[in-house]
């Protein structure tokens, strides 16, 4: 489904290049780390939220800003993976 979104943007722009794909990957990871990741405690039944008190029985720590509660590797690997994904789609997809 994500590849279809990238392909739709490439089609709207009329071309697909590795650097446009990389820019889309950066946009994708920015939304993932700043919007989607902070919403996870609200939907995951075993993840603590920032509002959970000391009596919380949650087993998982909330991700925190950009997922940094899980270590610096979380946002670093997410950014690298999205850059590679977008770049490869830009290289492999052809726009008619």
C-alpha cells in the first residue's frame, strides 16, 4: 500500500527519480515518528501511556519523542530504512 502512495506521487509529478523517492521517504518517516508512533500507547493494550500512573500494569514503555525511549537507533534506523525504501522505489518505478 505504501508503494502505491509513492507511485501516485511519482505519477502526479510525472517522473520518478531516486532523490524524489528519498524526499518522499523523509516525509514518510517524519509522519511515522512524529504522528503515528506517539499514537501507539492509545491503541496497544500493554503499552504504558504518559498519563499512566504508578499502578499501571503495562509491560511496554511508551516510545517517547521520535521513539527515543527505545534508543537512538530507533529513529536512526527508521530514517535510513525509509531513505533506502524511497530511493529504491524511485529507481525501480517508471512513470508513463
